C-alpha cells in the first residue's frame, strides 16, 4: 500500500502542471502584431512571419533578424478553500522570448529559422489553509484548524512552458501569390511543487506534498502559409499548423515516503502533451500610405478526439519494479476555441513613429464542469492592446527604408465567470476515459476538485518589446 500511495503521489504531481497549459497559445511573437490585436497573418512581412504565416517571409529583401521579449503577468481568482470561497494567486510571471533570422537565397525564395516560447506560465497560491475546504464536503467551507484539510499554510507553485524550434522557406509563385512551409520541433517543461489530495488517486482521501519535474521534445510537424495580394492595398493570408505530440519524461518526489537515507522517494513519470491543429485567416487593407487595418480569425482544435486536450494520460513506474506501471487519465475537458481580432496602425508624417491599437475577443478552452484553480476560467474574454513603432532608415543608402525597427506593445485583459452549484455532487465521466472513469464533481474523489461553485477569473497584462533589422 505504501508503494501504491507513492505512485498516487506521482499521478498527482503530473496533473497540475499540465493543466497550467490551458492558456490557448497567445501568439506573442512580435510586438507589432501584439499591439494590433495579435494579428499579422496577412501583413507581417518580417522574420517573425516564420511562425505567423511563413509565406510572408517573402517580404524580406536580403537579410533580416528579429528579437522579441514579452512578459505576461497574471493574477488568478478561484475558490481555493472550497465552494463559494475566494482565493487569489498574487502576481504570476511568464517570460515569452523569441528570436528569428532570415535571408534571401534566390530571387524568389527566402529561408528563415527561429525559436519561440509559445505558452509560458508561472503562478502559485501562497499560505493556503484548508485547501478545498471541509473534509466532510457538506457545501460549507471548514476553517477549523483541527478538522480542515491542512491547518498549516501550504504553497502551490507551478511553472509551465511550450516552445518550438522552426525552420522554413517562402516561395514567390507570382507577384500576387506567395507560399510558405516551415518544419517545427516543439518542446515543453513542467515543474510543480504542490499540496494535493493524493489519496483520491487510489479511491481514498489524504493530502501530501509532491514535487514534479517533466520535460520533453515532440515529433516535427509542418506549418503551411499562403498569401494572396489581389490589389496593391489588399493582402489576404492563411496559416495551418498540424498537431504535434510531446513525449514528457521526468521524476516526482513525494514527502509521503522516504528512502532509507531519509531523502524523498523519487519515482519515474511519463506523459503526453498535445499541441492541437490550428487555423488562422486574415485580411489587411492599406487605406492610404499611413493607415493599415487588419482583421483575423483563429481556430484551435483543443476538443479534437485524438489530438486535442480532453485529457492527459499519465503513467507511473516504480523504479524498484515491485509494481507494474500504473496509468491514469487526467481530465481537462477542453473544447475547440476561436478568437476574432482587429488591429489598426497609423504612421505619422515624419515616418519615424507609428501608433497601433487592437482588440481580441476569444473563447476559453476550459469548461465550467472541469474548471479548477490552475486553469484559465471558462467563458469569453476581451483583450485590449496598444503600442508604438519607431523606424530608422539606412543613412548610407537612401533606397533602404525602415532598416531598423523598435516596436513596443501592451495588452490588458480580464476573463472570468461564476460557476453555480449545478455541478456539485453530480457524477461525471472523465473526458475521453472509459466507463469506469467516473468521479463525483467537487468532492474528495478528485485529486484536484473541478466544477466547484464560485468565481473563476484571471487578470492579464503583457509588456512586449521587439527589435528588428531588415534590408
């Protein structure tokens, strides 16, 4: 039974850091696109086009490189101490750096390579007492230190990121029609230090501390882009990204059991993380030499049966071989998501300064039934963006315009919803699980309780800067 409890700890440790990846890929690759509503599929003709729409790399003249850093700050709200309580995470930080370089290898072909962090997340809840509330689960949180789940304050910390290496080429089929293809190699890292209901993994009850460290590299998959310019003022772009699977491996340490020398027992863990299919379509209109307007729509298929994020399969292996591998299905219940985007850019008369603004309306992948305190909340969110662009020409060659570009972008968003008591105490099948994978929602049967009534929300602020050299 001790070895089984240790394996249960492993399963718990692998759960929460994966759930932190519910942020549906903010596409924070270039400050210009960020300030214009997270757009860029139709007009971004610089090295960052490699991950937005590789066809647009054809806009690079001879050589270009770009460096970007985006910091994402979040503050989450969730019923940490049981139904209808309110807990806040405090300020969490996720760095999203990226870098690209591209050059023309023939009159009609450009090659580029780059590395990006697609999703980054770092957050936690500090000094939590009575996590999940009353042990008896009668709907009223119990803050009595003699009976609640933990009388001593506990911290819950999670760090998660997904990135990719990319290399690709663009081809100018005609002056109006461009094609781009890129090969992407994804990678991920998940680290967590948690206090959770370990016993629920074995049908019981009991909390323990778990430290989890997983990482891995996925198999390569393509990104394809198309750009069509039917008029000198109009550009139409489309991008398709194929799904990819990242094989995660690592270790878990648990405070429940210790080695003979007193060190925490270390167990082996493996899991899969899916990056789903994605589609993006955009249209931009250059109303005059100074004014640019852009509209876009993005779809991500997190709800796909085979390559979405309905659940995550986690396998625990006893390094001493006493027990066979133990597999469980971790529920996410994510759905397909969409985002609608609008951006505007205006360049002032001196041509050295541009003002930008944007709006992004997006659906969340999470659902109320499976909402929990380490995922973004269900519902529709609105994001507001603004930024500036600074341009410098090549003084030694008047034919080279906008050789040096410095872009600054900011974003502010709030998303949230109130979950009622319609799910509490009901039985639900784990998404993608078998007929026996049924749990009582918001109860001690769950390692991480989901669907508990209360407010779920997140405040998000971005600060982004990009330097680009291109000629």
